[in-house]
């Protein structure tokens, strides 16, 4: 089974208006439309396609993310064409330079490109004074609170300290001693390591906490891992630039989902 592409279908109060905005303002090309006046249609730019459905298939205010090669140049172009910019380009902690653009149906498009090395160094910054990084594993309750804060279902009971593959963990604590972030290393403690659960409470993101947690893991690997051992992690394309800062590179791999 091979998945070939994904095309978002966005709710539109007026498909003709949507097509015009994406073509005239955001520099897409009109690919097709259906009906007179059109009730369905699509635009394309390079390998990115977006469909619009009039008063159906979704709701206003959907968010989508599109990665491009140069968000700053694109920002200048579409600003001159009258794009509704919610947030201009800014470098994020995870190594992506992003901007937020709104369309006529209040959909938000997060355009991003990999930040330059200089931008990432400027953004790296320091932790807030009230946050400290502590070497320990988060307990079950602390993990559940982080999962809930991130909008996930809390996991079943577990104790990371009893996990035979657990090697090293750090947490970020706020002034009340509450865990607002965590990161762990699993593996055989010889030749194979896996970066696990790099989480930061959304209320504390963009404050260099994720970078501090990953730096702690990276420093431990540099000091303790055997020569020629390997460290692995799983992430999506948007976060890949963040992990590249710590020496991780994309590789070919295989995947099986257990059901």
C-alpha cells in the first residue's frame, strides 16, 4: 500500500472568491472548477494542491501547514498583493521560520521554511529564569498532565523508571516544581539510542525549553555513548530542522504499524 499525496478540502462560502484569492494574492494557479457558478474547485502551486467546497465539507477556521523554500521572499510578494498576514515571518525554537496567513473564510495557512543557521543561533537564546532542567524521569501523573495540556488522551499507568530500556531523562520544572517539559533516551546503552517523548506544554513553548531538553540529551550522548553508536528519533517534516540542530539527519527507513 503506497500513499501518494494528500489534498486538503477547505470549506468556502464562495468558491469563486476563494479561487481568486489564492490565485491573485497567494500566487497559486487555478487548476479546475466545477459548476456555474463553481461550487467546487482547486488550485495548485508546484506540488501543493488545495480544494474548496462551497458551504460543505468542513468549517471556517481550518489550519493547514505548507513548507516552502523561502518564507521571507514569499511574505514580501503576497504582502504587496494584499494578503491578510496574521503573523509575519519569525524564527521558531524548532528551527523553522514561519508566518501565518488568513484567507477569506478565516482559514489559517502556516507557511514555513527551514531557518538559516544564523537565525537558529539567534533564536536559541536562554531559558526563562524561572525554569530549571532537572535530571530525572517524569512520573505517571506528570506525563498525563503534559498529555492533557497537549490535547492528547492520557496514557495508561506506567513507570518509566521500571522500563528496562530507559537510560536517561530530563524534565523542565516551573517555579512551583511542576513539569512543563520532558525528554528521554531509550536504548540498549551500548550501540543504539532512541529519543523519546520530547514534549513541552504549549503554554511554555517558544521559550527555548525544547532546545534545553534536547541539549541535555545530546550532551549525555556525547559524553557516554560508545564510538560509532547511533541515536534515532521519529518526527514530522516541520520539526526536522529543530532536530538537525543537534546533529540528526534524515535517513531511509522502514515502518510497521502494529494493530
